[in-house]
């Protein structure tokens, strides 16, 4: 079993101490390594008023619980660090492992013992048996409140945004495509879910024609009859031509408003990764594209016009295309 680890950014010790202090781990560096590790483990169990209890349930070795070890005069060792670190990550002594050295090779924990401060920082950035980072687990337990502000640890935004009080809104982006040939740019509906934050936030856009649902009746009528004999086709050369994309100029105008006029009710299907990023301060955009429910134009089934209309939503995010808070039919000039 390989215990997959990724997305760790090595930083110098000054930055390590700064980041640790910002999340509440202001390490008392005057302590010995054994004392510092005890301080760290007790801090990990911040949800307990009396941290002796969780320490007594951890194992230092096959004969000694961790609390007894800290209360003894036994020497500090890397094996103690790794044995306890594995348990903090959710591995169970006597069940998941008994021999620490062999288990470390099996799961390939990425921490190379050396500088204890760096090792503790790296441990917080190591994935638990549940797949999340140890720091993420602590934040979800309340280490940092949901204050709707960005908190970064090892270059990653932590889940400190409230997902129970979100802004849900709809914007209609004026694309550069006129797929229905009515002389007007097709408007593309953009469903937005974002955390409350005063300022600019990053956005994740998911483009799929299925967000607004499907027309099952029309789809069934368009299905091919599969109960026929297969034809034998002669080999031939496929000719590919450079697509000629006709773009139209914008005809509407947009101005800054304090809030959208339409509220987003629901999404036909959301994505777990999007929800993961939402709690970390990212706006989620769901775009169905041309010819889908509430958007204008014709469904063009993955051709360059559909791609261009999706791209125009990205252009809107960067101020290059108008976004309107209500659908309208402008009068062409």
C-alpha cells in the first residue's frame, strides 16, 4: 500500500514558525525535543480540556502509553516521533501496525526525521487515513473559526469560509456567438455560488451542458436505431478543415451593480471538488452553454461556437465581455 502524498511546498524555518504561529501553534522553542513534542501533541487535541486522557490512549511503544512516556525519564527518539505521528494521522497501533519501521516503508510517510520544528510542520501537511491533511482535520474541528477570511498554510487556503451563508446569484454573459442567426449575441446563463467576502476572490468554472437538466423526450427521439446490421465501410482518409468561426460584436452595455437581480435556486448536479474549494474561498460557477435551458442560441454539440461561448464566460470574469443581471433582447444597431 502506498500512502499517496502530494502538494507539499518546502519552506525555510522562519516561514514555518510564522505560519505555525498564525494557526495557533506558537512553538515554545526553549523546550527540549521531548517536551516540545508533548506540547505539540496536546495542542493537536485542543478539543479536550484535559489532554491527559487522549495522550493516555496513544501508544509510545508496545508496553507504554504516551502519557506515561512523557511522565517518565525515558529518552527521546525518532521512533517515538514516528509511532505517535502515525497515530495522529489515524493509524491504529496493534491494529494497523505494530512495527513502526516496517509500516513507514509500507505507507511511505514523506517525513524524514531531522529538524523537529520542520518535522512537526510537515506532519500537519501530511494526509491522514481519511485523505485530508492533518491541518485540514484540525481546522474542521474548530482550530480556526469560520471568519470568512483567507488563512493560508503551506501555500494552501484553509476551510475558513462559512458554507451555510452563501451568495447564490445568476448572471447572463453576452457571448460573441449568434448561433440562432437572429442578429443578436447569444446570452449564456452563469450560475454562481460564492462565499461572502469583501474583495476579489478566485473562481472555479465548471462547463457542462447538463447543469440545467436534459430534455429526455427530445433526446429519445434523436436516438439512432441500433437494431440494424453493421455496414462495412471502406478505409478512407479523414479531411480536417480549419474551422471558420464568425464572431459578433457586443450590442448590450453593462454597469456595476451591488447585487444580482436573480437568485440561484439549485444546480442539477454539483461537484465535490467545487464544494471543497467553496469552503476555501473560491467562487463556484456552473455554465451550461449555448442552447441549454435559460440560455439563448442553439445547442451546437461541442463545436467551436460552443467552446467560444464558454470562453466568453472566462472573458467576463476578466472584464472582457459584458455580464447582465437579467436576460433581455437588445435591439441590434
